[in-house]
């Protein structure tokens, strides 16, 4: 029975006992007594139970008191404040947390109203809160601000409920400090506003959709890209903003993002209304509600059109960058040399140079020249604003008689104010009395904020210059005195053609006074000076800044002047003098010289005459031109026909009708001539004249004059040459001299013709002999020139090979590490993962890098390329498919493969490289006007006897002809087109295309020729040895990569290669022991030689090379298989490795499949033995 049911039971017993007593009074029977005893016993039992329950009640009361104490402590220490208020807001009770929150003691507030603590702005709100609590049985909440005694304002949330009954209701309230919450909310609102400003201000399009695909937010860029207003787009789906195809794609990506609950990024290319293509990078992700359910999608789209263009430009420049790597070392050397040169210039410059790197110029460092000006050394601090113990004191700076303060010096002004100081002159006055006049310039050094951080100064010792200026002033006065005293006229003009100086001689020749000329323009004083010669020469002297000398006739004084013009920075100086008399003398001399030159030309013509008649005709023509005289000749055959000089014949028939009849004197006329009294042996009636010119007189007037000259030839009759006069009268002495010389020339000419005829016969015979010798020499020179060209090309290839050796080894090691680590990670990734696809691109790039190094070594004839039977026409077709998109549509491509399937022995990448390089060059030649690019493949046979294909061995070739209709190749470039680094493409070409083609073709045993005609195009013929069917059958194909369980010792000095190599080999199933030291490898192997089945070693290692290590290992354990790998080495190749006892040789970098194949072949070959 519970404590609460006991009073009801006792009351029931009492009522029953009272009824029994009432009946007992009426009369007690046996049954009644018995019944009373039973009830008494029952009552006793109940009393016992009541005692027990009372005991339990006492214990429960003790527990309640303890609980009250505990709850009272909890009430006081609760994390929230508890208040008990009456209906007027008077505090009846509060816990210690509430007093602490209000900044009061627990005893200060009971019995006091709460309103005085509240901020006045919250009194009305709290009154309404109390009223609402009293009127409702539900919890009411409000916010108030309380001002503590220390002045702090604190925000509280008050949660209250009514309690108590009757006339004294009370209000129980919970006080919660929400100051930090309100501050956080304020900061959150500011952050949200800032985020919205960032989103609205970003150049990316940002938008948010709900789960139904309707837009609930778009920033300005998203609205602009969609061509809609942001408010108009809210609540609409993609079909409202985007074209149908883009809207469909957007919905699909939204569903994918919400289904996968992952962020995704993709690129899409769209067309704008203007027809331009734009590429966007879009990132979409899911939005979650409070229950982590997908509530929508957010999206960010960025315009990456320019980025794509930049990436393409970077890819295009990658090839040029790789080509320029070979010149890096040279550029570095040049750079170091330039730095050394600049340092040398600084230290040895003839001008003073100083530099300071702080705005106060507390420390200035200068070169030797500047330090010497100051009387210091370059190691000293040259600053006058240096700390007291460091600044120099043995000189002072003076300017215009005033000592400059340190802050007024050029470098200090430039460094502190950021000003550029130019041409500041000052005197350095040393304590020993020495004065150095310097010209200073200073420029500030600016920091990244545009503020001065120092200065650079340049100082020039102008002491000698100032002295020179003084000397020049004295010299100017002296020169002026000299100019006044010289006989030449002198004038000077400024650059506006005004007279600045005129000497007395010039005034006299120009008929002007000095006052009339000084300051006047030359055209104002002498308009007639604007003559072509004067004007042109003066202007030429000024524009070319070079002296000009000329002579010209000047009309006002009717005189010739010789002018010498000397330009300067101030203008033009002109010396001139009157040369009229000299010009007249020169004109007379010129006429005489013309006659002499004509006589000389006649002499040359006479010597060039082909016959006697031709020679005499030329002499006669010259005589008529020079003197107006006519020549005639009398050929002697008997005494009557022979005439000596000065003999007058009675009658002479001219031999040259073109000269007319020769004038002859009648016999009686000869009697009137003065004679010498001598007779001619040939004619008794004739006498010799007393002078060379014969003068005949008839009727008192002079007649034509006659001259004669005798021609003597050994063994032949003499001839007489006679000349008639040009006018009525006598020849002048000059004419007589010229005619006598002509007669002598004619005499010599006759002898020369005979000798010439004899010489021509000898010359003709000798010419035939020389022609044969010349042809033989020409062929010998052609052979020698070809040999020299081949030698130069070989030397260039050797030089390039030396360069390729250093680059090839390092590049192959780097590529080996890249390929190895890539394959290690690649094999561990799922087939369809994005990381695996990306690593596939890395692996492809590494293999392309390996092909590039192989091509470089091949070009230099250093690399060993794997060769196999190739079907040429198939490679040509596949290569053209790749080339067609890169060749402009203005160029047509014609392909003619007439020989059917043809095989050659070579490397497919190399053959593709040949086709690509030749086609790219052809397309470049037709880039402006377009044209036709044709490729022809045909058979070509070289016979044993040769067919003009020089340098080709007899046999059958496949001839590939690449022909274009472009600009052609200039003749002067034909011998250089195969030279390395020769290009005609300016910066667009590296000059290796045709060099690589030449190297590849030569390595395959082929030949290349070129035919070109400027303006019509070029044709390159590539001859490759054709592979017979028997040889094609012997070429095997590649096998799949095998695995194994053997034990391998791997040695390489590169840690990256050791790590990647070990991982690859272990992935193939092998047990690998790897080391980076050849000595450690030898010790490991020597300790247990039979614990390894194979050794793989690098060639180039410190301490011991791969070949040396292989020899040591085979000495320890003969027959151990060894594979030697190397990035590149001149010392070792496959043949040398085989001679050294190495089982296999390979070039880095190797792929996993390649190294696995080599290992398996080596181990299987060992087992077969």
C-alpha cells in the first residue's frame, strides 16, 4: 500500500468500527465480537504499515532536503541567469549568474525594480513583455539592452513565464547574454553584404538555381552574358535564358550534379550574337538544406577565351623554346661577359660614377675616377652626409663663390627630393690649394612605390675643358684677325640662312658692306643666289653635315667662284674666291687636252685597225676632226712614185676617194716658194721648203697649205703621206704639231698591222691550247669546291654533335625519371579515372620528348634509331592527314603514288619528320599567294655505269618529290640551305628543318637534291634505298612485355632513376636490389654472387663506369648477364658494348614494356646457353 492510499484505508476502518459500536450498544452478539476482533487485528496490521510508511516518509524528507540543497547550488551556478519578478518588474529573487550578467552583487537587486538598469530605448518593450506574460500562460520572449555600472552595454534575451496564483502572481524569467551573438550576426550581415558585392563585382558569371531548375539568384555578369535583366530572370528556368541546345545541356549537367552530389567542372564553347566564338569554364556544385538534402545548384562560369588563346600561343612557342635551349650556355657566357664588361666600364670609366642606396646618401660608393677627383680611394665613403666619423673633410664644394651645404649636393638633392640634376658645375677646393672643376649629373633611384631610395651620379672633370674654353675665346679673336687678312672671301650663316660674319674680301667681291649683310637672309640680299647649284650644294652641306666643294658662275659680277662649305652645329661656313682667270686658262687647256685625247684615241684605233686601208682611213678622219685637213697617200713602186718629206709632187692621185682630190701646185708655183736650195733625188725640179708648212700665193692671196710625211718600211717601197690645209692660209703651229704626230702614228700603224697579223696567227694557236687547259682546270675547281662544301658540312655536323652529346645525356635521364614514375602511378589507378587519363598525357609527352632527343642525336649522327621495314606510301598518306588542317586552304595538295606499295628500311618518326619539314617549307613559300603542293612517289634506278645521280650507289630507290609553286630559292642561298641554323624566315624559323632532313636521309643511306627557280617554285627529291621482299620478310615485329621472377641488381647514380626503375621492375614481378653507387653494387654482388640473375647498370657514373663495373662483375662471376643503359655516350654503343662482354645495350629513356622485353630476351638467351 502506498503512502497516498493509507488515509483512505484508515478512514474506512474507522467508519466500520463506529457502525459496529453503534450496533454494540444495541446488543453485542458472538458474531459481532468475532467480527470486531478481526477488524482489530486488521487495524493493528494497518498501524504497523503506517509506522513503516512514516519511516519511509522521514527518509524521503531527508532526501528532499538534500536535493533542495543540490538544486539550490545548481540554481545559483546555472549558465543562465534566473530572475523572479512581480507584475511591476520588481526583482524578488535572482541567482548569482544573473547578478554577474547584470554586473551587480546578489544582494543589490532584490526588492529593486529592473527598469533603471535597462537602456531607455527598451523600457516600452520590457513593459509590453511583462503585460504579455501575465496575460498568457505561454513563454514570452523579448530582447533588452542593459547598461552595467562600468558603462558596458550588454544585449540580453529574456524568456519569461507567469507563475503563482491568487492576488500575488510572479514572473519567472531566464536571462541569456546574446551580446556575442548580436556581434556575430552583425559581422555575418557585413560579410554577406561584402560577399554580395564581390559576387556582383566579379567578372565571373555566378548564379543559383533551386531543385526545380529555376533561378533564384544571378549576378550582374550572369545577367549580361544571358542578355537579360537579373530581376526578369528570377523564377525562370534555362529555356528562358539560353538557346534550346544550351538549355538542354544545362539541365543535364544540373541533374548530374544533384544526383552525384559532387562539384563538376567543364568547358563549353558558345557563339555570340556577333558570330564570335567564346569558351567558358563552368563549375557547378550542389546546395544542401539543413537536413543535408540537395536543395539546388550553384554555378560559376568564367570566360577563358583569351586564356585558351594564350595556351595555344604557349604550345606554339614551346617548340621554339626547345630549339633555343641549345644556345642557352652561349647566352649565359655572353651574359657573364657583359656583366664583367659593365663592371670593367664602371671601374675604368674616364668619368666619375657614384651610387648610393639610401635617401640620405649616408654612404656613397664611387669608381676610381670619382675617388681620385675627391682625393680618396674607391673603398672610402665619399658622402658629405655620412656619419661624423666617416665623412671626408679635406675639400669643400664651391659654387659661384659660395660653399655648398651637404644637402645641396647633386646626389643628395636627387635622393631626397626625387629630382633629376643636370649639368651642375661646382669647384672642389682641396686643402692643399688644388681646385678641380667638375660637372655633375644625378638621377634618383625609385622603389616599387615610386619614392626615391637612392641616387646615381656621374661627374666629369671639366678643369681642362674650362681652360680650353678660355683658350678658344683667345683663338676666336685670333681667327677673326686671320679671316680678315686672308685673300679668300669668307662668310658664315646660321641655320636660318642669316649672315653672321663677312670678311672684307667677301664684302669687296659681293659689292656690299658688312652692315648691309650681317643679320640679313641670303635670299633677301641676293635673290639670284637661288640657282640650282648654289641652293642645292648649300642645302646638301647642311643636311649631310659634310664639307662640300664646288665651282659655279655667279651672274651679278659675271665671275666664276670656287666655294668650300663647312657645316657645323651653328650653321654653315663658306670660303670662296674669284677663279675667272683660272677658268679661262682651264678652258683653253681643256680644248688642247681634248685634241691630245683624240690623238691618243686615234693612236689606239690605229693599233686596233684590221688593215692598212682601215688604219689610214682612221688617221684621215682624225685629221679632219682636229684641224679640218685632208689626208692622202702615195704608194711608191718606182722612183717616180717615191716622195720624201717636203718634196712637192706635180700630180698625186689620191688612194682614198673619200678624202677628195689632193690639192697639187702647178710647177710654176714652186718657183715662188722659199727653198733651202736642196734638190730632191726623186724629182730634179723640186726644192725642199724652209719650213714644215708650205705656203702658196697666187694673185696676192694665200692658198691652201700642204704638208707631207715620208713612211719608211724595211724591204718595201717608201710611202708619202700628204695633207691639205683647212682654210685659205697657213696651219697654226699647233695644227702642224698634231698633223706631224698623225703622220708618225700612220707610219707606226702600217708596221703594227703587219706585226699584228703575225701575232694573231700565234695567238689563235695558243688560244686553242689555253681553252683546253682552262676547261680541265674548271672541272678540277668544281670538284674541289664540292669537296670543300662537303668538308665544311661535316665540320658543322661534328660541332653540332659535340653540343648534342651534352644535352642528350641529361635530357634522357630526366625523361627516364618522368616516364618511370608516371608508369608506376599509372598502373595503380582505375582504368576510367581522370587521374589515369591525365597521367597518360604525361606519358605521351615524355615519349614525345624522347623522340625529340632521338631526332636531335640523329641529326648530329649520334643517336641509334630503331629501323624496320616501312611502307612509304602509307606513311605519306597518314602524315598528310595530320598536315592538312595546318596548311592554308589557299594551297591545293596533289598526291601521286605511282609505284604502288614500296618498302624502305628506316624509322617511322624520322620519315614522318622528313615529310613534315619539306611540306611545311613548301607551304611557307606559298603563304601569301597560295599555290599547289604536290607529292610524287616513284621508283628510280641507278645503273652501274651511273646516270648522272652523283654520290648515289647503284640500285633501286624510292624517289619522293615534294614540289611547290612558291617564291623559289635565290641562287646565292642554294649552297647554304642544308646548313644548321640557316633560315630565311627571320624569327619564325630555327634553321634546323632541312638540316634534320639531310641528316635523316643520309643516315638511311639515301640522297637528297633540290631544284629551284626564283618566282616559279622549288622541288626537293628524296631518294631512299628500296627494300627487297626478302629483306622485308626478315624484319620482325614487336612482342608484348613479359614478366618474370628473377633477382636483379639495378645500378644508377641518379636517385630518381633508381627509385623509378626499382618500382617498375618490381611491378613486373622481379626481386630488385637497387643502389646509386657502383662501388656499393660491386661489394653487394661480391658478397653473394649467386643471389642475382641479372645486372642492369648505367654507363656514366662516378668512381666506375658501367663497362668497368660489368668487367669487375664478370671477374667475380663469369657469365652473369649484364644490361648496359645510358642517356648518351661517345665512348660506348651497341657494338662496343658487345665487344666488352655486355649482353644487351639500350638508350634511355625506356618505357616499362621496352625494359621488360630487353630483360626477358637477355634472361631467356642465358637459359638457352
